[in-house]
C-alpha cells in the first residue's frame, strides 16, 4: 500500500499590494505630535525674554529636549530629573522626578532630646510638608501612606492564607478566608507572627516623634530658643532654624498646581532622603523605603512629584521661571537643613 505522495507547494498570497495603513497612520500621528511639541517648545522659549538665548533651539532636533537642557543649565537642580511631553496641541508638560540620596540616622539626637522629642517630630514634619514639591524627604511618620499602600491588609491576608491553608481542607480554608476578611484579625496575626504590616511604623517609633508634632511656628521658636541658650549645640540649632525658615519661604513661593497638573504626579513619591531614629537594629522605615524604591526601579515607570503645564504666554513663562528659581532655592535650603541635622547628630554622639 502506497503512502500519500509529496504535497504540492502552496503559494502564499502576494503582499506587494498590501499597504500598512495602521502603521503609516501611527507614524504620521507621531510625526505630527513631534512637530507640535517642537513648535510649542520654540514658542515657549521665545517668550522667556531671552533668558535662554545662550542655548538656541536647533531646527530638526528635539526642541523639547533642548528646552529642558537650556532650563537645567540656567536653573540647575540637584538630584532632580525633568521630562517634557506635549500638553494639548500647543503646550508642553514638564514633569519633575527626584532621585534617591540615602537614609540618615538621628538616633543620637533623639536620645539627647529625650522628653523633648516632639521638637524633632516638628522638624521632620516641616521637612516632609515643605520638601514635597522640591525634593521629597521623610521621617518615619510621613511614610504612613507608603506603608498603607505597600503593606496593605489585602496583600497581608493573601500571604497569611497561603501560609495556613491546607490542600483538600475546603471547609477549613473557607473559615480561614472569612477570618482573614477582617482587617483587625489580620493585623493581630501579623503582629503575633512578626510580619510587616501597615501599623508597623507606629508600633516601632515613639509616639512623640509621630503624633501631633508642633506646627512650623512652634518648631522654629523651639529651635531658636535652644540656639539662644548657648552650649555646644547652639550654633547647629540656629542653623537648622534658619534653614527651615528658608525652606518654608521657597516652598511658599512655588506655584501651586492646578487639577490637570496634579493628575500628572504620583500620589506616593520616591523618597530622596529618609531620616530615622531606628539606630543600628531593625528599622521598618528603612525596609519600607528600600522595598518601595526597588519595586519602582524594577517597574521603570515615571514617578513625578511636581508638574507644570506651559503655553507660549508671558504669564506661563513667568510661572515657569518662578517655579525653577524657587525649586532651586528650596533644594539649597534642604541641603542646609541636612547639614545642620548631621552636625547635631554628630555632636550628640558619645565620644
């Protein structure tokens, strides 16, 4: 019995007359958006009253990127990246994203303050509030939103279910699932088992550092009083008060964002600097920031903390100039705040 003979070749349909309509449309749309962005950048630069004439825009290149280079040369910002996108048909959107600087311990300063730890709580709350639009920095108390997101009870309940559920025990597993639907039960189990949870920060740090710190006016007054009292820490206390006052002034001068601009920023920014009193032992604030940052780096998505939408009007150009000038002033003030805190920590360390 003979098997089937060789199969006859099947001719493929010719593609010579098939046009990639969608690809051409996408390419044309991309070219149109790029041309609009370049025109917007050219118009905005022309409105900046010659402030950027030392770096002109070159035809045929990415005018938006050139505009950013010109702005960064004119108004240098520390550990901040600026990206540009087309906003509408004739405007640009600038998004500011911070880099990570590090984690800094203040355990010796906290020990020195003792019962007056609320002073340090006021300093950290001022830094958290006033660095949000220039170089987001945090103490343990300011990380609660990050903790609620990263160590959320739903994720923890899944971890607990995977740990205690048993294959083939349907009724038992159903009771376990019902029990883990109660956040208070999940929190109790997490505490008992030593798992990370959203209340770990408040469990680990003194309440005087986290809850109801003094307001900015009271904090500055307390720092100046300590500076006026004399002693080896007096100069550092005064420097810290002056630097915080400069930070507050610069932040007040930054333009506020409208609803559309707020829609371009992240609700949970990267942490440029973390100040903690955790010491050399286990520090949940450090773990939280490390895990959150690592996840961001692996994801590769933008995480802007500040955004501005620009058009070619003089008002928009003035707003941009005001933002860049005062962001630079705020970052300079934050550098001085950091220096004063590190000096205080060093002075309070045992000899």
